[in-house]
C-alpha cells in the first residue's frame, strides 16, 4: 500500500511534468518569435510528451486509489539570447526531471513499494533518452552557425517531428 508521503511526491512530480510542458511551450513561443517554426514544433512536441508523462502519473495515482491534485505553477523563462541557450536551458531542465525521478525511485525503494518502483522504471529509461537527445542537439548546434545551411536543415528536420505515444507506456 502506497503511503501518503510517496503519493504526495508523485503528485508533486505530476505537477512538475505539467510545468515542464509549460517550459517547453514558452521555448516554442520564443522560437516562433524568431521565425524558426521547425524549432518551435520541436518544443511543441516536447510539451505534448510532458503532458503525456503527467497523465501517466495521474492514471497511476488513480489506479492506486490515490487522488491526483493539481497546483499552480511558476512562470517559465520566456526570453533567450539564442536557440543554443534555449536548448541548454531545456537540457538543464531535463537533468532536474531526472534528479526528481531518481528521488521518487529512492522513496519507492525505501518504502518497498514495488509497483511504484516498476512504474518509475519507464520514466528512468525515458530520462536517459531525453538527456541524450538534448545533449546531441546541443553538440550539433555548437558545430553549426545560425546563418549556415545546416542550421536551417535542422529547423526543417524538427518541423517534421510529431508526438506518437510510446507503445510500451
């Protein structure tokens, strides 16, 4: 049986996932303002993924007879000096998500809450992918100049990105 402190920590993470969607929509708005629609689409898709993560937590809490509770959120950063800075901000944000998921996993392990430990394994694997993706994009952005063809090819590539809910979720 899940205790209240673990339930509250999962609720906190559910809300942080919604905040993450807000962060990525703010970055998308910055990209749109710079007429970089592909980069904007990248972050819109990222926001959809974060909402999907929040709903996984919502459903898990309900399945465990715990109530999901929503809270307010702080205003995300809306201004960046460059696309590189926006991606670096997103990467740091994903590292914070990873830290938080690890903390949840530690709580579940300490409580011997096996169902929650199994549930969180999906998120741990997801965070490895997220951090790797952002790290790779940052490395690419550092190698190319905003005025180069490679930059606009990357923008075009991101324009084609879509969100497809994982089948293993």
